């Protein structure tokens, strides 16, 4: 295993519009504007990650509150900045407590999962059409189909949806499934612990149809895995985390570049046991790109997004100047720039970002915080390039 240690003067930390190097040299930060787009209250609380349609409208879920207390699906209009609630969950037989973001198809249908609710209280897969009508495509049970999905769905060119459940399956270790827009589903894989357990994140898919993901625990050392699932259902563990310098507990989906390399995050491990960013290819060659130390962030629960030049963007749930999380950029060489340190409710800012960011075609970063702002119910933020 090869590693890159990035704890020298090349590490950059940004506070309040300046870049401060480890040697104390202060450099100006090129103009980047951070702002809060939405503070949650009546629309629900504790938002997930975001999806974007062709017109630039943003979609997501909240896991609690709303009229029923079981969460909502919302839309933020790109032109007017007005937020509308598309659906309010009602638990049974509807879904409840969506933990993941949504997927939007070209026709404007919104697809997602709920952690609970449904016929057996084990979660659902839902579709909401442009008029706001909800259809439950599948209700999970305590059986082989899996239960309690925590991840968003991905969509292939044919319109089929792929996802994971954190529990259920043969050994109650989690599953990978496929479902079409009519609700016809197929169980693609069941984890057994040795090959991974509890896939909390969603999936990445390459042009050949191979699926990639992570499990939080399981594998050779029970600290999580990165896996590949071929079209024929064959699973390959690309890496088993040791819980040491290579990382511990990957919660989020990997990001895939055009060369087939995967980039991901871990909640713990690394040189300071505060989490890592890693790179791995489909042959299993693994590199730690960056180890977090608390000051520059700690505890990564969301995944990464890649820009056109190979820079990575992500968030840490805690750490930073106020210990409420950071928004960071990582260069292809593994050098980190802290773009924003979240300051919490008292400062009118968000706190505890734990979802994967969204990157627009023009390079604008969108994200959510789980808490913070006036009502301590979370926010949507943006960082303009």
C-alpha cells in the first residue's frame, strides 16, 4: 500500500477569506463567495444532499418535522429562490424519515428512499411526479429484500435505479438492488460480513455497468471496504480498511473519474484518527491522499465531487475553527484548502455538514448542513467560483 503524507507547509488552511500556510504566510484567496441560500423551518429539518434538474432547480429531503413530523421532499426554484414542499411523509403506508437525497429524471420525476415507514416500517422507495403525486415503488420488509435504506439512488441510461440498504438480506448485513420506474425490482447482492457489511452510501456506476460502493464495517479487519459489483453479480473487495493510517469507516459513495479511479472518504483513521481522503483504482492500488487533523476538519460522512481539473470538494462533519465542520477543496496532489469553517446557529451559519456536495456545470458548489442557522434546523449553502 502506497501513501502520501500531506502534513507540511504545503497544507493550506483558509480562515475568513485568506489562505494561511503552515509557515504563517498569508496569501489572498481568489474571489469565492459563500452564502446561505435557505434556512430550514416549516419545510422540515435536517436536510440531506441535493439533486439538480436541467433548469438548475434544487431538490432534496428533510428527515424530520414538516406538517407530519416524518420529513419532506422539497424543491428550491433556481430563479425565484422560493422553496416548495413537494411531499410530506406520513409514515405508514407512506415512508418516513428520509436520510438520503433524491434523483431527478429528465421528465422531472423525483426518486428517493426513506429510512422507515412503508407497509412494514422498514423503509421505502418512492417516486414523486411533477404534479406532486407520490407512488411507493417498493416497501422493504424484514426479509431478503433488505431494509432501512440510508442512501440515494443512481440512475442508468435506461432509467433503471440502483441503491443499497444498510440492513437486511441473507445475513442482515445489507444489500444492493435494482428497480425500474414501474417498481419491478431485483436483488443484485447480499453482504455477509467478510465481503463487507452495512453499505450506508449510494453507488457509483461506470460506462460498462460495474457498480462501486463502500461498507462501513466488515472486510478483513471489520473496519469497512471498497467493493466492485460486476454486471454478472460478482463482487470484488478492492480494499479492506485496517482502521489505521488507511482510514476507518467509509460511509459515503466513491466518486469515479474518467480514468476509472475512485475517490472516497473515511470517518476515522488516518495519521490523526480524524478521517481520510483516499484514491483507489479498479485493480486495488490504494493511496491515502490526505489525513485530517481536526484543525482542518474531522469526521467525514459525505462523499466527494470532482471538478474538470481533478480537484476534489467535500465537507467534514466536525473540526475546523469552531468544531462545527468545514468545506474543503483538495488538489490532485492532496493539498487541502479549507474554503469555509462553519460557525453555527449563533453566527447565522450552518453546522454539521454530512452530505455529499453538488457541483454545477459552471463550478458552483451547493451543499447542506444538518443543523445551524436561525432555527437550528439546517441550511442550503453555495460557494461561487
